[in-house]
């Protein structure tokens, strides 16, 4: 169809790779809904490393990644980085993989949920909150050189891929 949105071939391959080998079936139903259990880890974007390409919001299964309001970070004007509405994150890791595999930025890391509660003096429950918490930069907490350490090094998928799989995704 003429008006049909064309998906970038590499993005499509990443999508199928995530589906096949990374994300447990229980976390990949046909219809996504809001979170049903408290995640063990939560994603945050290092706002200093994100030059918003728009890919992770497109892949996030619960739609909880959005740009910061214009003018939030000085010098970035209307081109603000994205950040996670952390109370809605289901900890699926998809955005980490997408940013690492489809961009040059590798800007997303996961943080232990208990640590996030402590850092933001909040409680993270097993349900989507009724009112969304707008994203903030959290630069001093969850970024390279920030106060809290992330879990892991980034893409787990890339580390586990053999030569063939890397080639299939366009990585050599
Ligand atoms: S995929 Fe990475 S660079 Fe692109 S918007 Fe998301 S965090 Fe930013
Ligand atoms: S970990 Fe999953 S739910 Fe959380 S922001 Fe990333 S893609 Fe969205």
C-alpha cells in the first residue's frame, strides 16, 4: 500500500531477533498492556548520550519513553533527549538493545529497582500508576558519572550473538 509505513530492514531484524532469542514469550504477548508485576530493573536514558533518533520510543512495548519538555536541558532547545517514565517501565530491556544495536549512542542502562526507589524516594509498584509521572533528566543520578551504578554493561544480545547472528543484524 502506498501510505503504509516502511520499517527499516535492520530495525525489523532487530525486532525479530529480540522476539526470537531475547525476550521471554511471557513478556511478548500480541497485545501489550501496562505492567502487571514489579520489575527487578528499570531503564534510564543517559540524557548526555541521547541525540534523539526516536527509535526506542517506537519499540518500547508500554510506550513509556518520551522526549523531555523543550528547554529542559540548556543548549538542547527543542531537540531534547528522551527519558523513561520510570513508574511505567516493565524492565524488559528492549530499549537498551535497540539503542545499542540500531544507533551509535548506546545511551540506555538498567538500574536496580530498589536502588531507584531509594534514589528518587519513591515506591515502585506492580501496577501502572493512574497518573503518569512526567520524565525528568535524572542526569546527576542515572548517567555516566552519575551517583548510581547501572546493572550490566548494555546490550546482552550483542554479547551473546555468534558471528552469523551479528552478520544477520549488520554487525561485523
Ligand atoms: S534509541 Fe538511543 S539515541 Fe535514540 S532516542 Fe532512544 S536513547 Fe536516544
Ligand atoms: S525497559 Fe522496556 S518498558 Fe522499560 S523503557 Fe525500556 S523498552 Fe520501555
